[in-house]
C-alpha cells in the first residue's frame, strides 16, 4: 500500500503551491519560536541556579569568617 501511495501523484493544483509553502513556513516559524522560548527558559533557570549557588558559597564563606 505504501508503494502505491508513493507512486500516485498527489493531485495538488499548482495554484495552491504558494499557500502550501506559506503554511509550511508558518508552521516552521512557530516551531522555531517554541524552541527559542524553551531555550530562553532553560537559560534563565541555569542563570538562577548559578546565582543561587554563588550566593550560597558567599554565605558559607561569610559564615566561616564569622566563626574565626
């Protein structure tokens, strides 16, 4: 069945090619936007984690200095 489907023409009107292309571009742009937002969120989480670790280390070193 798969081979039969591959060998048959799709029957798409050439006038609709530009709409199909534009829609595919639109979908790709949406995917890229979601990827960009996800990457920004990960980056923000990493920055916050790094900042928290730095604050903890600073607090620990301050506590050690106070103990001396």
